C-alpha cells in the first residue's frame, strides 16, 4: 500500500494530519475541581489556597484559578450555595439569596442574635482595634465589660495584646470567626465609616437644634 493510499484511508476514517487531543485531556482539571469540592465539603474552617495547593500538588495560582472557575460555574447554574473567599481561605457556604430560609432553619426562634449593644461594641472593636475596654466604654458612653465578655465567648473578639502605657490594659481585636460571620476575606473589606457618618451640615443642624437656648 502506498503512502498516499494510507493517508487517504486515514482521512476517510476521520483522522487528520494533526494529532487529535484525547477525550480525557481535560480530565485532570475536572478531577482537581472535584478534589477541591471534596476538601471544602468536610472543612469546618476556610481552607487557605496554599494548603489546597499542597493537597492537590498544584501551584497556588492554579488553585486560585480552579476556585474561580468553580465559583463561576455555581453562579451560572443558580446553585443554592457558592464558593466564597473569606478569612484568607475558601469555603462552601449558602448563597445570600436564600439567607432567609437558612436563618429560619438555623435559628428556629433561638435567642442567638446579638443585641444592639453587642453590635455597637463589635463595630467599635472592628474599626478601632486594637482597643481596650476603657476605650470602648469611652466611645460608647457606657461600661462595655459585660458585652466584651459576651463577644469573646461567641468567638467574635479576642485579646490581641497589651497597651504599653500605665497598667498595660488588655487590647481586643476581631477574630477569624468575625470575618467568617461577615463573609469577608480581611478587615480591608469592611465598608468605610464615611458611609455611615452624616454630612457635616447635618451634624451642625442637629447640634443647633439640641443646643439649649440662652437663659434656660
């Protein structure tokens, strides 16, 4: 059989001159994605990309790309969960669109929500950390010892050091549990305080309205 004949027969059978990519060429990526899903399914805390890279024996950049692909695919499919980057790692969590359903299932009427005082104290710690009990109390205008103990027991704040001044007061800061609860990757993702502060003109109007009249 001539070389020309052999070439014609190969073309008739669906073969071209260029080597075709085998069907399983993309298989390693699917296997890696499945491995990421398997690890995140059993993880109780966000898994750092470096640890995922070690487990999968891939580069950190490749792991980041795989997680981005998975996150995008979940969004396209309209899944009830998503792959989120929080507290310096990745985790699977329920989609915010179904937060109402999840909240009713998890809470079921249990008194687990933080009070307004606790939320105010937590906000002070988040934006002013490291901060002492005395500083928190001064900012809020009330004693914050009890609320700080509650937040520490819930795992939202923790002791992060001591003040170098007289008395060496204990300093508090937020924890990774706080970042997880808010679903953010770092404190840099907190909304700027300027969004919650009224304009100077509004503050001035309030001061004028509340200022006592002379002679009263």
